[in-house]
C-alpha cells in the first residue's frame, strides 16, 4: 500500500479562478498555432515511395504476372503469411503462381518479401487501409493482390535506388 | 590402407578409391559435379581440383576424382592455389549457365548453386549473351531436359551405361552446342529413369511429375523404406505442408540399394493418397456401414471371432514385424494359424533392384511363423469358414473387391484396411494407418531390416493397427478367463 500525500495548495491556487484563466490561456494560444492533427477518414493519409504499405503483386503491361513463384518471399516471411503454389506456363519464364495467398492478418509489413524477391514481383504498395468483417476475407488471394506496374512505379524506382546503393557500397569495400 | 596427408593431417585412405573419396571422408568440402561415388570417374568438370605434392616434386594441381592415392602423398585441398583454380573453373561452368534459380526445381539442393554461393563471385565478367538452347526437351515420360542448364558432366550418360546397363543417352554436338540427347531422339525406357534427376548435379534433368510441385526447402524429409517390392530400398519421403507427400528419393544404403531406386517405388506416392480413406470403426447394419465407437466395434469383433471360430486370419504382406508378432498372438489365443496373403510376382523383376515380388515383408512374416497363402487357397478357405479377419493395408486390393463380394453372407468378415468394401459378408471394418503414417520394421528379401517411419500424420480418426490387435487379443481372451 502506498500512502499518497496530497500537495498543500497555496492561497493563490485555492482562489481557483486564476488557475482556470491560466488554463484557458493555454487553449487560446493553441487555437492560433499551426494545426497538426489530421481528420483521418475524410482526409487521406499522405504516402510516398518510402511508405511501406501492404505487399502487392506486380502485373506487367501485357497483363502477365511477374511472379515466378520461386518461394523466396514465402521462406523470408517472418510471420508465415505467404503461401504459394506454382504451375507451368507456356510463357518464357516457365512458371507462374497458381495460388498466391497473403494472410493480411499475419502480415507485419516488414518488407522482407520485397527484399527477397529476385524478380521485383512483390512490392510494398502505399495501401495502408485494412478492414473487413471476417478473417477469411482478409486472406488475400492472387486476384486481390494484383496491381498494374504503373501504380507501383514510384516504389519500384525507390527499390532500385536502394539496391544500387547497396551494390555500390559492397563493391568498394 | 594408404597413408596420405590432407592439409598436414595424416589420414588413412582406401587405395581402391580416388583421392576425392578420401577428401570427402575427412570432411573436406571439395565440390564434385562429374564425380559420383556410384559411377566411374571421368574428370570432365575439373571442379574437384586440389594441390598435390609428392616426394621432392613441386606441388601441382590435379583433379581429385581421377587421382589415385599413393603413400605419403601431401594434399592441399584448401590452399590459395586450389581455391583459385576451382573458382576459375566455376566461372567457366557458369559462363553459359542461365540465371534460372528462381524457376529451377533444383534450386536449394543444387551443387552448382551451393558452390557458387560459397566461393563464386556475384557478378559476371562477360557481356555476351548466353547460349540459347531447348529449355523443355522431353526425354520420355519421366524426365525433362533443360539443355541450357546442363554443364555436361555426363553423370546421366554414365548412369545409363553402368547401372541399368542400358546405354540410351549421349553427349551430342560440338563445343558450346553440345547437348545431352538420346539416340535418334527416342524416348528413354526402363525402370530406372528417375535416378537421372537425382544424379544430375544441376537442374538439367528433372522429374516431370515433380516439376514445379514444391520448393525443395519447404519439403520435410523422413528416412523410411520403400514398400513396393521385397527389396525394401532405403528411401527418403518428402512431405510438403505437413501432409502432402510430394517426392520419394533413394537414400544411400550399400547393403540394400546403393544410391538408386526403381521408378515403381519412386512414383508410388500416388498410392498414398488421402482421399477416400476409411476412418474409425464401422459396423455393417441393415442400412450399410455405420460409424460406431471403436470399443463397441472391437468388442463385437472379438466376440465374433471367439464364438464363430476358428477364424481364418490373413494379413497383408505390408504388415510390420511388430504387428505380425501381435497377429500371431491373436491367432494363438483363438486357436488358429495366422496367414499372410502372398501376391503373385508382378513381372517387373530385373537383375538390379526390383525383385518382382510386391510383398515388402514376406521374409519377416515368414520368420514370424505366418504362412503364405495364395489367392485361390484363401478364397476356398473363406468359403468354408464361419468368420475371418483380414488385416493390413491393401488387403482388399490384393484379394480383389469382386472376390470379396462373392463371399457368402453367413461368413462374418472383419477387415482392417485403408478403405472399405461393399460385401454382403462384411460385418465390421476399421480404418488403419498406411505405411507412410506408422513406424515399424520390415525385413527384405536378403534379411536386411528396414525401418518405416511416420512421414506424415495419419488422417484424423484412423486407428493404430497395433492397438486394434492388442484389444482383439485381450477381448478374445476375456471370456476364457472369466
């Protein structure tokens, strides 16, 4: 048990009204300061290329998926959120995913999948909102994850920049 | 034994084996592509080069797979010179090797990938385009060849010549356009084609049935024994996502199968499907089979066997030694003899591995005192008997569903198998574990013990045969002791 000693109030404090006006003064000053709160649902979040949102699969201009289902994101994922099954395709790359599920409830947005991907096929998009009414609906399948490459171009350029920086620093050391 | 020095350490080496064998035995990580312990060495890939000094001669670089060991030889497997020549050799091998690893099925168990990860450089010094060859060349029903990935080690050519002794592959073409091909582009034949995918050190020869099925690092391997013939090859079953049996490959066992296995056993994974499995205990009533509590069904079954005896007891040759022992006990308590079904030879016998006898534990069950019984003799005795117990996986398929349907309804038939059968004689059936879901021992045709192990969890509700047999034995004994 802790015995808390109440602070002895001075006469000025016990007068009550001066302290009220002092508090109102703080409020009045804040009214004229620059506002930093954001009206979130009405006002969308500001995102840029560095934003690490939910992972998305890149679809090329010719409507083919970039992913070759090599399974590196699956094994890199620390939350075991990704499940991939491959299948044969007639295209040059020979294999494409038949099933590509990301359990968005498990995903911790760490970006390891993007880092592991040898084909730049999975990228952290700027999509941050995630709400639904069932758990099953939040296991995103391949159709929900596909995004055209144009919408992810900023992130792609940023990833290239990062990789180049890494390559240059390692070759000089 | 010959005395040699590996990096200054004095070791004993087998003079009949090449130097690389001694290096591997001492744990030296010398890479090999064309060398395979089960094939004759040719020294074509040059990746196993080490520095060797003998007597007063200056040290020289040799390929370890073509160099015999000699007394007092000094080997430097990790000298700077040895590493340098291996790295140069690797650069040549990788010069035309496609950057296919994300797609390649071999990635993760590829010797070339492992060694270039350990030792190679991460950039290429060439700017010229790599050679373009056929990436999907079919070599028969089993094997697919990717010519671009091939490093021309010729292991596959030598395997076909030396192991099944049916030379079908050759290196054709010149220089950089050399490819592996069959004579006159005929498809490969024989029961040992699957081994080509195992001997290939890169992803050039791959199994068609395993193509893009799984990434190898996601597979959980379990050492087990093949159950497709009485040879009982040591195998590794590989399971994806806890219950999908994806691949079977041979495990080195010099007493039984060496490094190889036949395609019959390799592609037997289809026989271990989970669909249509019988789970739990069922009793046959007026409206067909009805799921029952296991205890109830066991009590009824043991009463049936005890009262309408002596029953005919027939085991499937897939029964393990442990289960066989329990079955013999059960038969003794019922005052009868246990038999095992002896399937006819399936005509797949060859002089390499396959014995042609589809019963994996014939020798073991015979040693336990079970008597082999042929199909006709079994049906005759079933016609006359009052009750019968058929035990073990595949026993329904072995006897034949049609034959079981012809049995008289007066017979009280109890079956423990992976599936059920609609026969008028059937009174009770129990769903049991298959040979990839239980532990046990088989004894092969030469008397070698082979362990079978749990590669995947049994489907929920299936019963352990050992427990069933124990319960039946105690159930049949109970009235006698009371």
